[in-house]
C-alpha cells in the first residue's frame, strides 16, 4: 500500500490545461460557461464503434489517461445511451452494425449531439462504401460534428467535443 | 477411403520466412491435414480465390506452420461444384475460417457448422461479394434473420446476451452466456460486426498503396499488418530492403508491442479493481506515443512502414531520447510489477481465473501471446526469424499456468524483452538507405508476409498482377485461432470475471472481422 501512495505522490499531477486555454481564453471561458449552463459539469458520452479498425478507440481511451484527464473536466463515458448527451461514433458504419447504431441513437434522450470520429466516421475513410460498409456515420444517423484524423489525436477529439456543445443540439419533435 | 501419405514439401514460395507451396488434389488435401495434425503442425489460416476468369476454377488455400517454415497447400475447385473437404476434424480453428470463406466466395466445406459467420443478413445469401463478377460498390440489402445459438437446457439455466455494443470504449461483438446462478456453463461468441469488406477493397487498390489499408485492418497492430503486407510485396517482386530499414521496422514493431502491452497491463489492473494501475500504465503509454509523434511523425505508426522500407529515418539526434525513454519505461515497469506482484487483492483476482490448460491450447491451435501463456512455445521471431530478428536473437517467453496471471506475466516479460531489443537496435543501427524502389512487375506473382505482432502471427498472402494491381490479398489475424479459446477459458468461471478474462486475451474484432 505504502509503495502505491509513494508512487502517486512522487509522480504528482500530470493533467494538462485544456486545448487553447492560454491562447484563446475568452473562447474557452465561453465553452465552459455553455457546458456548465447546459450540463452542470456533467456531460456524458456514449461511444459506439460502428465498424472502426480500433485505431480511433485507442485515442478515445487515451482521453481518460492522466494527461488529458477527461473526467476531471466533468466529461465521462457512460455504458448506456439512455444516460448520454453525446453519441461518439467511430468507423465507417459496417452493414452489420447499422441496426445497433440506429438503436443506440434512438435510445438517447433529447437534447443530444452526434459526433462522427475519424476520417472513416467523417467520410468513410479508406474503407469507403461497399457491400459491407455504409461509409460515413451521417449516412445512417444525423451528425452534428466530425473530428477528422486517422486516428484523430486526443487533442483534436477534445476540441471536437468542446466545439459540438456550442452548436444547437438535436431536439425531439 | 485409404489415403496415401504425401510429401509435406513443396516448391519455394516467395516470403520473408522459409515457406513452401504445393498444389494438391482433394484426397491429398485431406491426407496432408491428417499428417500435419499428427506431426504437430498448426493451421494458420484458410482462404479462397475466384479464378474463373483465369482458368475456370475456384481455389482454396490452407497455410500451415511447421517447425521453422510455413507450408501453403492449394486446391482447385470446379466452378460448378465448389466444395472441398473440411479441415475441422483435425484443426478446430478451420471451422470459422471455412464459414467465412463460404460467406464471401460460396465455397463449401462439405460438413461441419454451416451457419453464416461474417454475413449477418446484410447482403443476400446467394450473393458472394468476393467473387469477381460481383461489383465492389453496390450494396444489395439482404434479409437479417435470427442466428441459431446453441441452447443449453436444464434446471435453472438461463441465457445472458451481451453486445454487440459493449459497456466500455471497445469494439463490438456478441457474447451469449448460458449460466446457472453466476456460473458460466457455456459461452458462444458471435463476431463479424465490424466486417467492412477489406478483401474486396484491396482489389480496388494499386499494389503500392495496399500497405495503407493493411495498416488499418486492425489499428492496434498497424505496424505488424503493414510490415506483413510490405514483406509479401517485396518477396513477390524480389525487392531487397536495406538493413537500416529492416532495423527501423523492427524498432516500430517492438514499440507497438510495448505500447499495447502497457495499455493492457493498466486495463487489467483496473478490471481487477486497481484503478491506480490504469492511470500509471496509461501515463507511460502516453509518453511513448508522444515520442512516437516526435520521432516517426505519428502517435500510432499507421503509415511508417512503406513498400521498400520506411517513410522516414531516425536521425542520430533522435536516438538518445529513444534510449533514455527505454531506461525510464524499464524503471517504471519494474516498480509497477513489484506493486502488482505484492498486491494480494489483485493476485487473488488474477490467479486461477480464466484458466486455459496447455492441452486445450494445443488442441485448439492457440497462437501468439495467449498461446505462450498456456505453454505453446511459438514466437515467429524465434522460430523463423526474418531480418533483422536473426541477428537480434530474441528470447521467447513462456508460462504453463494458462490463467489471467500467466497472461499478465507474459506481457511483463515481453515488455522487458522488447525494451532490450529496442536498445540493441538503437545501439547498432546500421548505416545506409531507409528505402529502395520496388521493381516493376513482369508477370503475375505471389508473396507471403508473416510477422509476429503483439497478439501473435499476422499473415498477408498477396497475389499481384500486371500492371501493378492487387488481384487477391488475404490478411489473417491470430484472433481467429484465439477467440474460441475464450469460450473454453471462461467456462466454470463467474460472469463478473468475464471482462477480466476477455481483457487478458484482448483479441481483435476488426482484425478478425476484416
Ligand atoms: S479513421 Fe483511421 S484509425 Fe479511425 S477507424 Fe478509420 S482507419 Fe481506423
């Protein structure tokens, strides 16, 4: 036990400031305020791999490492789409995942946002469309923002998340 | 039917490891399977090809691993009745490979499990997408039907369906548990959810661009797959890669191994209730990825390995930071290993959980890391070393225990060994070119690339055609062999231990689904 505590003390806090926090203060404050107003520091994300190569997943997982410390910003991943504000979708949507993705989307309460992740999620990427791939996420569910990159870096993902919450969310009819 | 023994030899096959190729007839196909099984060989993969446009037949291929070499058998199938004898009686791993080959090409293995595997009803049953007369672009919807899982009957038995979407940030797949109380009586996997049609996609790509798609078959093994593709291409075209480039490729491969093992070691601690492990290991991994960005221009080395060599050199200025990093990582991992080893709560969850006995592992044809944790002493870097592993002489890692603890131990040991190899590579980096040009293709040609990735052997079989196009490209991830192992390892355990057991294997979904 003692060696665990010593190690934690020895390493200290690695978490870094939010992207752009020293160059773009007003923008960040604005994002923070909006986040706070809408979610009260409780933005919840449901991730769905709709056919990714697993590269994008690695970078999404990296968001929770001590350097990016997503949870420290009040943003967390949840297991159920019913608890989520944002649907974070990776991959070209495979034909075999199309139905599951639609159901996850429908299970989410309003207001909600959908973020397509990676070149694949944004435009189909190297896999494109074909007998087994529907291509971009937007061909299956409405998308509010996309984060390009193959895979996108954790910083781009953070920026994408902060960016989408500045847009009007999808409201139910 | 009496089967004459056949010679398990063939003509030389262009590859980065010793490999042979032999054309057989249906009887020889079966006789060879029996002999290879008795000789202790492993079935690595099985795939098909539509050659009706060339000589009026389909073909099915089986690649086996023998001591020190690979052997590929080829069997031609009549276009009117494309069936072949099943390899399942000798090699259980053949079952899902044969089901996939039927889904994609309509080649039938006669007997055994005939349920579809990759086709979930997303395209029609009688439309075989990998046939040459089926267009790559058109999506023809099929009719999804129920999938007949094997039912377990008895007092108090009930089913728990899980997936395809799982609770965490992981890939999709379906697990059907039959349980009594908390105890798992049977697990049946259903995969194929991330099937994107990679094999068909390859056929639309120029030969010199295939490595980019190969790297994205399985993003966590990008180096292994892109190297396997380039090795196949270079063997097929007779290109010789300069020693400096092979060393830089090995450096990238070992970094990929270390990074994945570190990620898994953290996640395994977390799944067993020690969140401290996750933050510690993920921080070390993050520092490695950042150095990757500085040295190779990418956090994950998706496009570092290119036909003929590597994309960029590692200059003398960058060698020192890489060596310093190896020292830091080693120091941290040694300290964390001591903490893991002494943590009673962690060891209690690890030891005896998800046991895969060496005999079962052998019978199932287990490969790679999971195999080595269950006494299967096979690491291609040791068994058939390709350049530069012949000079590096890596030490194989082995455990006989077969539980989660053994898979943790193998990861720790392999991290240490990869750090040692990294240091050797950096200290003795040969001078010279980092890439050579690929000779133009004179005629139709084939090549094989076989690389020990962090999960196990990754294979690419490439058939190239003038003018510089991919005619057929088959990629194989060891997860094909290892997924069925989890069905065995989880039996008799409690449902709440499944995530831990599953993580201890950490198999590929996309790499498997293709
Ligand atoms: S964008 Fe790149 S990393 Fe992400 S799923 Fe597509 S190929 Fe993989």
